[in-house]
């Protein structure tokens, strides 16, 4: 089953951004957090599941449909209304509007990792420590588990993850005698060799993408966004950001990346005919290649993400989301019961069986998962590579409490480096300046 992750890879539109960030900051400075965080025991959750009731879950993730079916078989007194209120930013707008209105708020909501801090700062989500969620430490791989926390508080449980790897067209590499690059310097050299051999072929494509850029900075050890409540530091000239800008500028300046936007018809065509030879992307990509680039079956392979230092293993997350409980939801104990089933219980395996890349250590490390052979990838055990990446995500990354807005202005700042004489370094500075101004305008203390 294909799991479409377009929302993970494109800059999200501002979700009624001014209203959302202002509401978040107002809540941050208020003693009224919408009610005390509840303490709910495992017995309370079991009792709620036995008693039954109705849950409304807002989510677009396709594998949840089968999870709901099996959950309702196990708990026949529970009815789950799975509602697609829009993908990514569209759902966030609807969720923020419902929270502001105080009505129509779902019992559970799918929230991508980059967007979770915005709702957490607004005190719109239930602190799950009262449910014993912190005891799940070690259940999830490091990247997703860190991503459902904000200010050290757990606000959700991970559903999936996107540790990054290098997807490459082996036929193209073999044809031109190109070795699989293990370092970024080797990747640049491969880009030059490929384009010299075939001017119509490019190592990859890129027209500017916030998710890709932040993931690359993350892998390089950057920590450009530091958040402590309403105090925010933004430094897109830190070491990781500088590494990324210096490397990627070589590819952009020498016209070694195809000027084709991801998920477009031209992008799929390039992946199919070999004119786009690699993707540096999240572990959820195999199903999308299998369905969207079917004609290239047998040509693609997966390798570890190139490294900044030879012999390294560092990677970063690219996409992923969790389930969170809005404070205005009506049945927190029942909601937590479904959340655990979907993320750590039987639902975790159901989702893997339907094509999701797991966030749970048990599923990632399972022999059956790692030893699965993918005909599309020439019989390669792709999950061996992706599972290793999941355990090698660089720690310490955090997103802005208004990352949704920041991503929405990426193309107006950094994106200019792809279509003008503006450099990536200048673009990152412009992105920083715009984000700083926005944060200050909303009342954050931004340095």
C-alpha cells in the first residue's frame, strides 16, 4: 500500500499562522492551560475500553483505516470515527479553528513532528505524563520519540518515522561507472561525473524544500532552532547550516541538480527514465517508488545516507507524525487506549504490514522486517539499511514553535537561491530574518 508523504516534503502553508502563534504565546503566559493535566491509570484506560463510547480521530494516514477495523473488533463497544479533515496544513488550520471556537475538537489528531511544538506551546494538547507515557521510553526509535516532546514534556506517541537514506538508480550508476557515494564530497564528485557523461542526467532534483533543507542541516549536526517556552533562538549560520549551504551551493551553482520539483509529473518521469539518479529521502519512500515509478522496477537500490566525515553513520529524520490528544477532546482515557493500540500495540504491526515504516524498536528490529526482500529493489533487504538509519538519528534537534509559518515562507527566502544569483547562505539569512521578525511580532522573545 502506498503511503503518500507529500505533506512531509513540502513547505506547509501557514495555518492561520498569526492567530495560531498569538494564541500559543498568550497561553504560554497564562495560568489557564485549559484544565489540569489528568492522571489516568492503566486500569482507567482498560475500564474505558470495556465500557466503550465514541471516538473522533482526525488523521489522513491511510494505514489507520485497517487499524480502526481491527481495534473495533477487539473492543466492540467502541466506535471510532476516522475523519480526514485535510492533509497536513489543511488539518492544522481546521484544528486550530476548532480549538479557538471551543467546539468540534476531535478526541485524537494526527500531527506531524514539525508542527507539534506549535500546538504544545499553545497548551492545546494533553500532557501524557499523567497517563504513564514516559514509561514508554525505549519503546520508540530515538528520532520519533524526541519529536513528540516539547520542553521535555510528552505530547504525543509516534506513529511512524522517516530516517533518511540514499535511494539510487543502480543501472545509471553502473552504466557510467559511478560508485555509491559514502561521503558528501563523493556525492558531489558523482554528480559531476554523471552530468559530464550525460548532460540530460542529474544526481538529484531540487527547487528548494524546507523539509529537505532542515533535515540536511540536522544530519550535519546543526541546531539552528532552540526553544525555551516563549524564548526562541534562531541561528541559520550555525555549523550544520553552514556545512549544508557550502555543499549544496556547489551543486546548485554548477547546475548539477535538476530544476524539477518533487512529486511533480516531471519528477516521476525523471525517476523512471534515469535522468534523476538519486533521492536523499525518508524511509517511507519505497512504497511510493513501487507505485509511482513502477517501470523502474529492479533498477533502484538503497544505501546509507552520505556522511560529512568518512566512516560516520549519522542520519536525520525526514517526515513522520504522531497521535496527540487535544485538551478539548471529550474522552481522554478512551483516546489514550486507541492511541496506544495504534502506536505500540497490535496496531503498530498492522500499520507495518500495510506499508508504514515503524517508529517502534520492536518492529524495526524484527527479523521478518529486516529480512524482507523487495523485488522492486532487485531483491535487496532494504529494511536492513533503513533500520540502521533509524538508530543513527542525530540527537538534539528541535523545531520552532511557529515552524509551520517558517516553512510557508521558505520559497520566498531560501528558494530564491535556486532561481537567481542569491546564494543559499544569503537565503538562509533571509529566512532567519523573516522568522525572527515574525516571532517578535507575535510576542516571542527571539534572538
